[in-house]
C-alpha cells in the first residue's frame, strides 16, 4: 500500500481543534509554526503521514475544525499625498491542504 504526506496549513486559532480531531481518529501529526504571507498571520502547518486510503478521511476531519471567516483589517491607502488606514474585509482561516506521494517512510 502506498503512503501519502498531507501538508495542512491551518490558521493558528483552529490548529488545536484540528490536532485534537485527527488525534481522536487515531492519526498523528507533526506541528510546525508558520507565518502567512498576505497578513503575516500566524499559521500552523501540520505534517500527517497516512495510507493512501486514509487521505479523504483526514481531509474531512481537518475540514470539520478549520473554518474560514471574515476579518476586518486596516490597510494603508494613499489619499492626496497622505497615507491613511482604511478598513478592509478579508477571508481568514480555513485550511490549505497538499497531498504528496511518499517514496519511502522509515520510523527510527
């Protein structure tokens, strides 16, 4: 049976709930603290090794706990030579998930 590596990038607010959910289902994850690009928001990247047949189950578990929502942030805007902050509504949270093939898995 082939192995897959699930790389799930979730908002830090949702990270513990996601880890708890996948742990209850018998999966383990390696947690890495990461920073997003656009808002420099705190993210957590989870590395989860699973059998090929378990990928959809783990993605469903992540989706149950990683929810997107809207947040208002201040964004700089130029106006007649001055820079002001204007409120901007952006979508945050949720999860970005990558699934990659694993050629070799060794647990030492």
